[in-house]
C-alpha cells in the first residue's frame, strides 16, 4: 500500500471500494477495487476474513476479466 491511512480513513476507503464493486459496470474498476482490498487485508489481519468472503463471492459471480 502506498498510503498510510488512519483507521478512520481506511474504513472510509473500504466502504468506497465495496461500493464501487457493487455498483459499477466497469470490470477494471471492480478488479482495481478488489486488488486494493486484498492489499489492505494483507496489512490488517482483522480485515482479512471479511475481504476473503467478499473476494470469493466476486470471483464466483464475476466475469472472466474479474476472475
């Protein structure tokens, strides 16, 4: 991760990324959001279980470019 985020900032970023994933039709935006969530989860072990659930769901539902 390139930015150092406070807990409040990280929560906001996660919320925005999840919103992008759920609302956009752009696969590039979805993939970039998923990648960023994965990177955040590597640094925050408390976040990891929830991000894994979301990523697995998105991979299962996603198009080939998302997988």
